[in-house]
């Protein structure tokens, strides 16, 4: 069986693509290089990981505002039930393949439903292209005449 090949990536550490916990850790390190930050109040001092069998993967609680959250809050990953590792696979493939990647390829590569694949592709492509835009400077008035 051949696939589009998450496994063909050479020297990249693949565990975040295969292991859900590693995927969360990977994303957390990108989003929170200095440790978890509450997306609601911006605090980090009173944030603790939530533990227990019924707790969602990657859940934290901010004891300042008493709200639980995960690293997904406020990102394109929010409000999606897709496993984090599949998002990472999609982001990786999209950044490697660019516009050549289509939803059908992603559907096979991630082993997800076609509708999910096109949803993910759309969100990842728009996030990546937004990231490539130069920083917006809406209040730059130096060009006014
Ligand atoms: Zn908070």
C-alpha cells in the first residue's frame, strides 16, 4: 500500500504526526514557547494542566478566570474534532505541496472523510497564505498625501 507519504520525510521527527500526545506537545511548544497562556485573560501564572481520565487531551485550567482551555483555542484548530496529529499532517503536506495539494489527496493521506479533507485544506491553506503576507500596518499613515 502506498500513500502520499508522511513517512517519506527523511530526517524530520515524525512522532508528532503519529502520536496524539506528541502532536499536542509539538503545537504547544510552537504556540506557547514559554509555557501555557490563558487565551481569555492572558495569564500564565495560575495555569495548571488538568488531569484525569475524563479530561480532554491537552486541557489546562486557568485558576485566575476559572476556565479550562487547550492550545486549540483561538487557532484554526478550534471547534474541530479532528485529531491534532492529522492537523499537523495536513499543515505539513500543505506547506510542502502548496497549491498542488488537493482535497482528494488529503482525504487519502490523512484517512479522513472527503468533506473533512476539503474543510481542513481550506483552513490550512488560508492560514498559511495569511502567514506569508507581510505584516499589516493599518495605522501607517506615512503614505498619506
Ligand atoms: Zn485566565
